[in-house]
C-alpha cells in the first residue's frame, strides 16, 4: 500500500508533536516553599509515609551549633528520616500533563543533614539517599550521600538527576528518604528544587532532516 505525501508527513510528525508537548509536564511547588512545619510536607505535596518536615536554616530539629546551609534553590526544603521500608519518611504529589512512554529527567538538590540528639548530644544518622517511586513502584535511586563527620561540618548540597518513563499522563510521584545502613540506623536527608524535563529531544533541524528523508524515501518507493 502506497502512502500519500500528506500521510507520510503526518505519520512522521506525530512523535514530534508528542515530544514537544511533553514539555508541559506539571509539578506543583517544586521549590518546596512554604511555612516551616513539623510533620508536614510543603504545600502542593502530601505526606506519603510517616511525617516529613518542611524546614528552613534553623530547623525544626536542627540541634547543631550552626544554621543549616540552604540549597542553591533557596527558601524552605523538606527533611526526611530514612530508615527502611514502611519506617522511612516520604512525600508525594499527583502530577499531570506527562506523555506516556516518554523518558523524563527528574532533577533536585539533596543533602545529608545528620542528626544531633537534643538530650545526649550524640551525633547520629548515617549515609542515605532518595528513592523515586512512580505509582508506588521504584523508578530510580539517587547516589548515596555520606553524613557529615561531625556536627560542625558544613552542610553540602548536591544536584542530582534520576530518569523514568511516564506510565500515563497523570500518576503519583513519591520521594522516599532511605538509609544505606544495614543495622537500622536512620539517614536524615534534605531535598529541594524539584524539576522535571524531557530527557532527550533531537534539535529542530534534525527533525526537519528526518521528515524530509522519510518523504524522499517514500517517493522513491
């Protein structure tokens, strides 16, 4: 069966249209800005498991001699205590406007805050990371961050990117603080500045070449 020139162009432009519209993916309050709160995620997000906190430089639960360094994103951030399984703190959002089957990059800042016990003064916590869950299924994990060696060490934020394929136009996105310890120790992690984008799109010129090549090939046939 021979395709018309119009049909050929339409068939080639469909994936281009899908990818261009993938930019519309929506995450509400990726900056995690909001009132400082114990046991509550930032506005636009909900507590997915246990009780994450919305924090500024002073806490809550900052018992170290120095204020926490804020992420390059600024404003408040979310703090999670990661242990394992159902004991880890996590927050989530029902996101929209994704294109099913398209690969996305989810980027954010993360840090390991450590934890100084308010009574004993013991420097607790362990190495940790974040799991990214899509509709409750693990999509990717961030690199493990080492906790500060002592309570006076500066807080250091790192920028990380994880990838996932959108299963549908709308789904639940959850971020779970996790511990790298095998002995039940908790990792006290911070996260901020969450953003999403299509993982990879060829340049517009490449699309034009691809379309023209497809038309020429079909004409020769």
